[in-house]
C-alpha cells in the first residue's frame, strides 16, 4: 500500500481519538413523572435557575396532569436535590417553564406554559412566587408549547412570545386547527392586549434571536407539519412595528418539518448563530450564510453528521422523534456538542418505540459523532424536555431529562481533563441579565460568540452562568457586546472559574 493512502485510511481513527467522550453517572432524585392525555403528548419541560441564594440552580419540572414540582439544590460536591415545592408551584396542566427577570429586580421570575391560561410568577427570596398583579398580563385558555422573550428598544419590560399548538376548542380539529403565536408587547410598565401572529402552524418551539447582529431580535417559530397538513412551513417573523414574515424574496429558505425544538449557537467562529432543529425523522443542522443579504441558512445535516434520523442502539430501525435540542461543550474541549432528547409521541407505529437520546460530539474538523452510549445517557424513555447545565458548580455540564410516563432522569458529569470558564453577565438597568447581548471569548482555538437568549429548546429554559469549554487553554480574554450595541472592553481571565462581567 502506498504510504499516503495508509495515512488517509488511518486519518478518521486518529481524529476520533482526539475527541474525549464525557462520563455521566445517574443521580437519585425523588420521583417525578410528566403524564396526561393527548394534550400532554407534547411538552414536558424543565426550568433550571437559582432561587434560594446559594448559587446552585434549582429544577422546576412540568408534570402535565400531575402537579409540577420544584427540586431544591442541596449539592455539596456531588449533585443532590430535595423535592420542596411551595404551594404556588404545585400546578397542574403545566407543559413547561422558562426563568427570566421580568421586572429587572435581580430575582428570577417564571413564565409557566400550560394547557390552560399561561402564568407569569414573580420570584422572591427563598424560592417563593406570586402572580404579577401590575403588568396587565392576561392569558386566554391556550395549549402552549413554546416560549421566548426579548427586550425591544426603549422598553423596560420584555416582549413575550407564547407558541400555541392545536386549538382544542375547534370542533373541526385537530388537523388545520393550529393556534397562533401570541405576542405580548409592553407599553410603559404594563402589557398591551396580546397580538396574534398568524398564520399559526402548531408551533412547538419559538426563539427570539438577533441572527444578523443588527441589534434587533426576530422571532423564529418551529412548527409541526402533522397538523398544518398543507400550506405551512417554518417561520421567521421580522420584529418590525408591524411584525411580518420573511419570505423567499428576503433570502428565507422555505421548508416544512415536524418541528419540535430549536437550538442556536455559533459553530464557525464568525459570530453568527447556526440553528439545530429537531423533528420526526431527520434532525436539521442549518448553517448561516454571512455572505447572503437576508436570513439564509443552508442544510448541513448530512455533511456534518448530525441527522440522528434513526435510533443508534436498541435495534429499532424506524425513524426517530426528536424533542429538546441544546448545544453545550460537554467535554470542555472548546467545541460545542449537541444533546437531543428522543421519544415516541405515544404509540405511533411508523416511528421508533426504542428511541435513545443522542449526544453528538464535535471533532476538530466540525464533524459530529454519536457518544450517548459511551457517556451513559442513552435513555430509552419517552424523553421530552431537558437541560444541559452545571448543577454543582464544578465547571462540567450535567443533564436533566423529563420523560413522558416515566420518571425524570438526572445525570452528573464526572470531571476529566479540559478547562472551562463560566460567565455571569449583568447590567444596572432594565433587562438586568442583558438578554439580546453577546459574550465573546478569544482562545487559541478561535472566537466563541454566545448570544444571550431566552427561549427555544422544547418547553425548557435555563438561567445562570454561561458555560464555555476551553480545552487546554488556561487563560482567555472575554468581552460583552451589550444589547444596545455598546462594546465592552476585553478582559483577561484565568480558566476554571466563574467570573462576573458587570456593566
């Protein structure tokens, strides 16, 4: 064999050896099950946020027909949680929740999605919550499955988007009976009556994102083609004074999928976020085209190895059903990976019943390969919402997964080699945690640009320090581009610590 051919044949193995799989171990936690009738086939999210002042995040898990629960973080080194739910959070009909600081008082509040009226709850000390009484927020009886929030120019309150699914009151449903995306925009210290963004195509995930780095976040909506049947597609709303849909004439590439979840992250170092979409069948990786004049993403699913279209273990060859998706550097090598929660809707015969979750590790060439079995997280439960987050403040991303009809799963990541940095961002004005801004990290591996967003995933949100894997790098420079466009100074930080950048 010619030496150069031998080298080429050996190259994939050598590259694979550069990617270190993480190691997770299950953590015992009090039983929690998301369940209910057909209106709870979807949903099943978890909110990860700190509410008792100890710096360790709590978990608020949707229960569907069962009561939602709050798990208080009691970790001392190893992860541990106690079920300790205040009465105001023992709610039924909950599909998901997202933490955010609505009134910019420095204490996180909750947007709770429900089959029924949605709720905004004001946070207080020691994980206590109460309804907001001064915002003028009034929700109709919706089947809500998506949420996102952003602060528009000059506003002290966030603009809120609730993605609704099938209109349960429509006697001709469920097909072609999709609800609208419901938009709450503030006027002063309260909210205007909600506006309906129509047509609605049964959204399961929504996300405000400043995709063009222009200073304005537009609203992406991922829709379930199972119910819109005809005429529908994925959507991107331009958040002009009168929101309008981007079209092919603007550069938007129309496509239709069984959309379930949205994840967004810059993978190329150009500062612009790519998008990962879950669905029944292929999971879609969309790469942003910075040379285009509009919102143009191209499909790179097969080129990058992210399709995850069939179960990778368990022997079921039918198409997979993806739900929650999230980017995160699970092995702290400086490259973002992808977690996907999987599970049959209920007993759909054309889809896999044994449908393990995915953990797609990124290699130095930008290719992804499956590692959930090696990592110990290839659950066969009907997973729905999830979160990758550092739950015990050791610099490694842990995992919580909500399952339909079976117990919530919690996994602790076991530290290995690989440095990290976690960044807390705040400003002394409205929009306390700088939603809509960008964190940038310079390392020898290149630039990591992180947009600060609320929303996306599948009915699951995280608030807390922003985690960056650094590989072998032991010092970095970091800065914040604030939501109004002001560019912060570069600051030098040593690795393996949580730092605060304050405006």
